[in-house]
């Protein structure tokens, strides 16, 4: 799809085939485990090609879809319908706004490559650094708001996909708030089977297996976003972040117990600092959402050289 902004078009890729594959894998696994009591060909087609979730999710399970298909919940009154229409409109406005944010970020990035003064380099990089995460969130969250609102108008309750992700206190919390249905899918169909398989064969390596599976799961989440090597870098950054997050929490629990960890996380300055560190770590990773790896690295190199060492 393409978002239009004054002076041109801004391409926004919407993934479709990967969501079909995700739903197919979920259905095959759940059927094999006996979690789908009755599968019909017509139900399968309606589920796979549901126009609400066809392009970019949210990822809905077959069981939930069929339950709602047989008993849709149409809005009871005008006020409820109005609230859903408002969500659709808000989502569409977010998507349009995301096009302007991306255009601004690309313009600043172009300007950044032509400046040499350290102060200007820092200023332009800061604008790019904070614009890309804003673009990604507005675009994808807006899309999800639009289809969730449209689904409610048609009697379908699609799963929520975002919960204020940039307020996350750490990387694990971030993935519990960001693209929630993808996080749950990776947990259920990649992390958990891989972890169980490893531990069943090497019980003594339970801790190492958990960390390795977390890393692989988040790396896969990054690679899933696209075929460019930049998405592998994105997944690598998140894999490292989530794994280090889990290792740190486990070390704190081992020393101070779970209650001590909760007290530590409840300290206000710790919470605020953790939010800021997580936000900036995630924002750094989103620099690699751009498919040109060489350009991304050249920008980072320029910023590095402009630092007052």
C-alpha cells in the first residue's frame, strides 16, 4: 500500500503472505494437538482470507474466529457504534500522519548526510532518531486500530496488538506491549516447542536453553519483518536486549529473591531510568527498519565521528 503526502508518495509495505503462513502453522499445530474440535473447508477459507486480518494482522486464532463467526456481536446501540467508528477514523488519521512523519525523517536524513558541524549532526540525528519509532508506531498501531474498530462494527472482536509499548520498563515488557499477537505466536509456536525439545534432551541445560531460545525467537521476529539484512540486525538487537534482560532479572532474583526484585523495580528513579533506557534502545533498533544497511551504518559512523572525544 502507499500513503500519499504533499509532493509525492511514501511507500508503506504491508505484509500479507507471512500472516497467511502464521495462521496456517497455527491451524496445523492446533489441529494436531486436538485443540480444534471441528475444521471445515469453508471455515478454513473464511479464516485464512478474512479481509480484516489479511494484510497485517492482528493474528487471530481459528477457534476465536469461528466462535465469533457463528455468533457475531453487533454493536448494541448508536453510542457503541460511534465509539468503534471513532477508533476507525483515529486509526486512519494515524496512518496518514505516519506518512508525514516518515517524509520528515527521510528529509532530515538527507540533510544529515550533507552537514559536517558536530552540533548540526547531533541535531539532525536526534530528529531522525526519534522520528522513525514514531512513524512505525503510528503506521502499524493506526492500521490495527482501524481494522479492530471495523471488526467490532461487523461483530468481530479482534485481539489487541499494542499497549503503550514506549512506556515499557524493559525489553521483555516491550514485547508484551508491542505487536502482542506476534509475540504470543512466537511464544506458543517457536519459543515453547524449541525450549521443551531442548530441555527434554538436555535437562541440565535448562537455563542456557531458555536464554538461547529467547534469542532465537526475537531474532526470528526481526527476520520475519522482511528479507533485507537490516531486519536481521533489528532482530539481533532485540534478541540481545531480551536475553540480557532475562539474564539480569534471573541474577537479581537469585541474589535478592523475587520480592527484592519487585522492590527494586518499584523504586521511582529506577523505573524512570529503565523506561528511558528501554525507549532509546528500541529507538536505536528502529534505525535498521530502513532497508539500506550501508546508509544506516554510514550515518552512525558520521554521528560517532562527530562526538566530542
